[in-house]
C-alpha cells in the first residue's frame, strides 16, 4: 500500500505523457535535420578537393628518343672539320712546364714535389693530344677479353699462338677492316694521335706502354689508325705518289677502301697469313732495299687532286720481341739521294711538320741514311712551309735600348733611424748586432739593428741569407716485372735534396728550391746530355723544422728499358732563390751547369742539350747500318 502511494506521487509531479512524447519527436526531427545539413556540407567540401582534368602528361612522349646514335655519332668529315678549326695550332706546340709549388711537409721538415700529369708526352706512336690533321690510333690486346681477363691460347714465342694471332689479323683485313672483328678483345681507354708512322726498331713493349697499358706485355697486339689523306696545300696541281714501307710484324695501309701497301715479315708465314692474296706489289723494287730491320715493300701509285681528301687507315702489330714500322712516300718525277745500297732516301709520310719533341723520340733510334723526317710534302690542306708566320704592313715598333747592367754597383738607399732621421748609404755587411753602412763619400757608419726601421731590418735579413749545407741524393733501382708475359727490367732513378742551415741567425723568409737532374746518352764519346728531372718546391727555415728540409722527386725516371733508349745519370744542379728572385745558393756537380743556368731553365724534362751552352739540341743518332 505504501509503495503504491509513492509511485502515484511521482507521476503527479512530472509532465503529462503526451507532452514528453512531443518533445522527444521534435528532438529527433532536429537531430535528423542537423545530420542532413552536416552531411551536405561535408559532401560539398569533398567536391572542392577533387583534382581537375588538367595536365595531359602523355603529351611529353618520354619514349620518343629512340636515338640512333650509332648512325650519326661518327660522321666521316669529322677529321676534316677539326683540321680547319685548329690551323693555328699545327706547329710545334708544347704545354708550359708545370711544377709543384706546394708547401706540404714544411712542418715536419720532409716534403715532396707536387707532380702534374704529363698529358703532352709524345711517343713514336703518337701523342695524347690531337692537332686536328692526325690519325686516331686505337690499341687492342688479343691476349685479353674486353673486360681485361686473360684468354687462353696465347703463349709467347709459340708458333701456334702466332698463327692464331696472324690469322685473326688476316680475317680482319678480309672482312673489309670491320672493327667488330676486334670487339671481343681488350681495347685501351686511351687514344693516341699520330701525324707520321716512323717507329725505328725497338722492343715491342713500346705500344702498350705508349697507350698507358702496362698489363698487356709486348706481344699479340695491334694498333688501328684512322684519318684522312689530304692533297698537300703546296701541290696546287695535285700529287701522284706511292708509299714505301716496312713492318715488323706488319704495316698495312688502306686508302679509300683499298689496300695500297701491305708489308709483313717476309718469311713465307707471317706475310702469307696476314696479307696473303689480298695485295701484291707490282714494283720490281719491292723487297729490294733494307730499311729498319727488314726489306721495304713498294706500294701502289695514288693520285690526289687539289682539295681532295680520302679516308685512310693504317694497321700495325707485333707478336713480340723487336718491332719496327716505317712509312715513307715516293713522289712521281722527284729524284732522291741514294744510300750505299743504292736505295732512295725517301721522306717520311707526315700530315704535319714534326715537332722537336717528336724528332727527339725518333732520332734516338733512327739510323742516318734510312729516311728523312724534314723534307718532302706535308699531307695537309693548309701550307705549313712558312712556319705559320704572317706578315703585316704595320710600322715596326721602336725598341728602347737596353738599360745598362748595374747589378755590380753598390745600392745607395735611404735608411730610417730612431727619431725619424734618415741616412743615404749602401749596406756593407753585418757585424754582430750592428749594420755597417757606407755613404757616397765613403764614410763608414755602424748602426744597431734595433735603431733601424722594420723595413731596413728585413732588407738586411734578405741581404745576409744564412749558409745551407745542400746534399743531393740519388738512388738507382732495378725494376723487375712479374706476370705471364715477359717484359725486360728497367733501371729507374730516384732523386732528392736535403738542406740544413749551418750558420746562426734567424731567417723568416720563404726560399724556392729548384733541382735539375742531368743524364747522358749511353754513347759516352758523342752522347748528348738530357734533362732527366726538374722540380720546384718552397720552404722556410724555422725552429719547428729545425731549419732543415728534405724532399724527394715523385717522378719515375727510367734510365734504361721500357720505351727509352739507354742513358746514364751524369750530374745535378740545385738552386735556392729568395722572395726577391735573387739566387742565394747554388750547389752543382759540374761547373758548366751553373755557368749556363739561364739556358738550363729554358729546357723541359726530356730535352737534349749540348755541354757548351746547355742549349737544346737533337740526340746523338745511331751509327749508319752496314747495309746503307
């Protein structure tokens, strides 16, 4: 009963059920309406972020470059175009000598010369720089595949290996000189550029070393040259000529798609395997005269019209031992001097006048009377006979007479003393802490160093450099080469200098050191001298380095072996120069080197010189052969 009364009271105090139901219905309607509104707004926001239909990317056509590079990357006229562009650079161009001036190692008192790569080095097979009108040479090693891995079947001095090698060369010639025949073999990454083909008898290692490939060894290699044969500009009516050449193992020349000279070792094996029936000389003089280390083949007559250019290729190669490749020309209607065997002394084939560097490389091994490097036509489309000089009608510039040499006269200068007083006098000497001065009247005055200005004290320091003990060092070492392919050892020279200040005093000024190393050709009686090495460096004598300094050249000097004709170490010269450019010390093994220091400075490494003046000259050539 009690529970029923409480329940009824609760109902009475609340709202009527109809009102409650109405409120619930309206709340549900408002909630639904809100959801609809929110949903609609969200839906609109989504439309805002839908990306438009812009940018039709397929229009870029990224797959379009189906570049047919191989058909267009090797245009035939390339050599001709470059020739005309580089006309001014054809003569004997040499890069300036570059030497290290770094100061590394000064703190410890031990340093080394900074070495620069010699990109301009010239060999008998070509140089590393093109002048335009040259032949581009590519080196192939048949003993290795294209990745450098050694192939089986090539044994030095094996006749079966030789027959395999010569047979592959013969197939290349039969294929029409398709270089795809060499595709499986190792190809040097470096090219050489040749303006002549004159390689006197030399070890076969010459080729791989010239191309920077020391791994190849001197056997089973070929070099393929490509360029253009141009009518000499001096022959305005054209020229008719033929090649004469000698190759060990072989020298093959192809002009306009046809072999015009095929020289291979005439033993019935090499010549038959390489050249075979592809070419045969029609001249009665073929294989009649000696040149190099065998007999000369005589080629076919060729006629070139003015401004005419024909594609030309040269192939040389050797299976090991000694090698020789000599290519000359015989011009129709021209009389040549004769050697003792009765054969003509012909000019070398060339597309540019040979530089002094190239003649040096050739003359060290080319016997007199074999051929001539400095006469005959130059197969170039511009005239080089004038040496590139151009005449102008401008008036001559008046040159002022040279000023008299006053280097031996005393230097009268103004000295600043304490209190601003000045004295006009020359510096005589330094005694202890006093400077001895002498005025124009000859009166002597001694002044304490501390009473002079900083500039005056620096002048005295430079005028009184310390004494240095200079010790030149040299070491010869035999370099043996290991590997599956034989290579003759080399005698290498290593050079350096050590300095030690032997007098007291402080000298806080930089000194430039220059070292010259001199060699001599093996033929003692007539052999010319050669600059084997030349280096520069700088150092400052300080307390930290104990006022001493030692350095060693980083250049590898090959005295015998490799591609160099034998030479011996002969002497040295070392100079110390201060910041004024004044030479303060000279140490030399031979007085004549110091007497000709200025001429010596004009030379670069590898240049030959005479003893009287240290001026550049050509090397002593081998004596004439008994055959000619």
